[in-house]
C-alpha cells in the first residue's frame, strides 16, 4: 500500500541537514510497514530495532554516545549500521522512552545518520515518567489511516488515476459519478486501517473486515491496561466506549456519564486525543487569519480515528449499510466523520493542528468545518439537502463577506454563484478545484 508520507520521507532523506524523525500515529495505522518499505527502497540496508520483540535491546540506550549505541546494536543485529547507507529504525519506543533523549545526541553528534523512531500511546508513558520530547532536535511526522485516495490506489489504481483528472473544467460523467459513490460507500465500511483494507481486498469479505475492526478496538482497550494507572484506566475505558455515540456533537461531559466529574473525564479525553485514537474539532469565531488564533477551546466536537472502526463500534447493520443513503447513516455521523478524516488526511504531515468549525453565538447557526487556503477562508457544510437549506453557510458568507462556500455531498461537482458543490469522493482535489479562488493551486 502506497502512502502519501513516502514522498515526505524521500525528501527528508535527500536533505543535507536532516533531523531524526519521530513518526507519530495510533497503533496499527501502518507506521512500521511504511518505514520498512521506505528503507528498503532508498537505503542499502534497514536496521530494525523492535523493542517489543527484542526487549533485551533496551539496555543499549542506557548510554548516550551515538557511536557506542551503533556498535552495540551492530553486534546484536549481526550487521554493521553505516551512516549514509543504513536507515536506523527504532520501533515501539514507548517501551524504552530513554530513546527520546538519545535522539537528541544522534542529531548533535552523528547528523549524517538517518534515524526514524516510532511508537504508539507514547503519551501514556511519558506522562508517568516525566519525559519530554527533544523539541528542535527531532522532526515530527504524523501518519493517519489510509485516505480515500490511498485506499483507491490500493484497491483500484486505475480508478484513483481517473479521479485525479477531474476538476471544474473536466467533470466526471453521470455514470462515473455514481460508480465513485459506490467506492465511497465501500470505504465508509472498510475504513483506512491497513489491516482492514488488506482483509477487504484479499478476502473480499465484509465479515472479515469487521472482525479486523473488532480486533483493533479490543487491542486499543487492552493497551490502556498496559500503560495507564488503575484509576485513569477506568475513565479511559469509559470515554473510549461512549465516544462512538458522540461523534460530530458538541462535547458535553455529562453525556459520557452524568455521574462522573468533568475533571476526571477531561484528562482521559486529552490522552486519547494525543494518542491519536480521537480527534477534537474546535469552534472558531473565524474573525480572521490564522483561524486557530480565534479558537474557542471550551467548545469542541469529538471524532474517531477511523470511519471503518466507527461503523463497527456503533454496530451498524452491514446489510442496511449498503442500502441506506450515505448521508443518513447514523443520522449523518459517518459522513461527517469521513469528511473530517479526509480533510486531516490531506493536511501537511508535519502538522497536527485540529480542524475547526464555526458556531454563531448562542448556537443559532453552525458550519461543519472552516478551513483556509492561501489567504482565503472557506466554510464547508456536509449536507444531503438542497442549496436552499444551507442557511448557516449563507449567513456565514454574508457575515464574513466571503465569496465562496463549499458543500460536500452526493451531488455532482458544480459551481453555482457562491456555492461550490464537491462530491464526497473529490475531497482530495479540493485545493486544486479551489485554486482559482486563491490565485494558485494549493493543498489543504
């Protein structure tokens, strides 16, 4: 499975000055597979240090001198690690947080060595051990589940190629539009977790795909017990189990459990968001750029890591799933989750800024997402209805004196007056389609 992040890693390899990379992302989004595939493609050798399978190697990092670390690792792995020729991949580093300190010394004393470290649920351990990230000496990259485009490239490369040709000057035919909506529905069920995508392609079985989802969800819950304190574990499980029903809604702690205090639930939500299992989208007044300077942190919505995991967690009936209107499944929850996930997928991989939505005072009106491209602000609504139903968006456009709003739906691609209608499958091309409005083509 090809990943968008491979291009970023390739550019990193060729830089004269490159920092060690700390690859962030939830467990089972494909971090290990990506790094090993990249290493085999661009280096003479990949030295993989898997701290889970080789716990004995943890003691190697009790020293701080890079040359001594390499000597010990070379002896243990039975092969030399040569700066400039070898990629050193340190995997599952949550089991040996001392590695974070070592990354600093790799940067300072052996800058010619290419090092990538990866780990899941690091925040759980770091909070207890009082470690801090070596900011300024490490480059952060974020890996998320496969986007819809990455899924298509794995499932049907010719379809992915065709999709990338479409814009306002070259639109899909009615037949192509309907076929692409079928692919969206498949993705909504499968999601972007690599194991689930692989099962859907190899087994061609919806049941097997859901089995993978349940295994992943169970693995996440079992991870809490490994890294969280006993009391903290209780609240993590509570939030994790209740969150699927809250996706896309304003986060209210009493809806998680009216008997539990918000001061006990908030740290659990923070940890789950930092670990990548959930994402928060914050309200913004959108008073100007940058949008994040106008965030209202007390108003947030909760989203899941992956749309496929969400549909399994909410126990959507598989037969009904493929009959019901996409934008009506679970009252539109899956569609909004899909759009949120897509917008994040095509954002810069070195950023982890939350998405934003707009809410008028006293919640009289709301726009699902607000993004910026170039120097322009664009509101986005995820809608099934007609253009006349977009009252909140039109109110936002008038209040902010903006020229274009975006509706993401099952409607074909079109531009009428100040409304750009983008079908669900073309979110990856949003920057290209909106290029004329920002004076140049940009990515989200």
